C-alpha cells in the first residue's frame, strides 16, 4: 500500500481498509508533527493534537473534494488545531490579541505552511526512490555533516569513483519524482 497514491488510499479507507488508513497516517505523520513542532507545544499536547487531526481526517474523508490537496488540508487543519489549543491556554487578554491576527493572511505563516508542504513533497519523492538512491541522498545531503565519498563508498559497498555517477542518476530520479508531485 505504501506505493499507492493518496486517492487510492482514501478510496481504500472509505471501503474500510485499515492497512490503507495506517499507510495514509504514516505518510503524513512527519508533516503533521512538523506543523505541531512549529508551534512549540509541549510533547503531550502535540500528541493530542496529532490524534485530533487524525480524527478530523477520518471524519472528513467522505467529504474530501480534492484528494490532491490533502497535504495543504492537513497543514491547515493542524495549524487550526494548534491555534485552538493555544487559545485555550491563553488568558482572556492574550486570547483577544491572538484572535485579532488573521492567521492565514500573514505572509510569514503562508511561507511556513508552504515550507511544510515542500518538506512533505520531498519525503514523498524520496519514498519513491530505490533504496540505494534514498540512502545515498540522505547520507550526502540530509546528514549533518554530510558523509564523505570515501566513507560512503565503504558504507554502501561501492567504488569511490562510481559515487558521482550514481549520485547524479539518483538526483535525476529525485527531480523526476518531485516534478510529478508538482514541486
């Protein structure tokens, strides 16, 4: 099920397929928690918000009009849930100032939401790559500090001279996957 599209997973969820639901939640858990972390909420409250977002998704699946916009929908719902939680934690004076802010009209907020969506697209594109490409890209570009070619060659059992060629091929595959996702 991990290779299925969001639309296929949603349809399977609507038919009662539990495996599809688990796959859908696994696919988007990092996105949801990324939004939650950006609000700097306590860990336990973040887990509660995650569950609340999952419940809202489950209840909204039959009414979801554009499955292609699921990422954006999840980001928006998670942001709203975080704001709702923050409002409940505020004193009445603080709450009034929080409510005066037009959350989704704020340019910084819009940019942050777009960043979450791009990060999710990258995770989705990476999941479509062959294992060797995923590992190589992660070790060369996502690890801090990046792994040196000599160390990577040993780790992946490759010749040092082949790393550049394989890296280029993997990056091309990643670009193709990102293009398909509309990155």
